[in-house]
């Protein structure tokens, strides 16, 4: 004779797995974005600002309020690396 609540155990296991995976994905996204909400629908301006922030601070989501860029900002452009590689292989 079946017990009326015997389906609750598999339901609890499945619900628990959804909870674990959802929490894990949320943790990974938060960790990747340095604790900030993920950005969606990025346009060209937003991508350029992310690249600028990465050059200034070393992380894509980091921002600084200094009016003058650090001295390293002059030499950490990806285009300089690209030009040197292009000249080496040409």
C-alpha cells in the first residue's frame, strides 16, 4: 500500500538540486563581477569603458576617481602589443 507522502522525498531531492545549482551559478557570477550585478546589453561605449577601467585599475569592474591617470596607463595598451607582434611576423 503506497504512502501518500512517499513522493515528497524525490521532490525534495530535485528541489534541493535546483537550489544548489542556482546558488552556485549566482555565486560564480557575483565572484566574476567583483560582487556587483552582472551587466547586460552592453553597447560599444560600455565595452570601451570596461576596457578603460581594466587599463586603469587592472579589473574590468574596478573604478577610480583620480583626475589624472597613473603613469602605467601610457604603456599598457593592447595596440602596442599588437603592433609589435605584427611587425615581428611580417
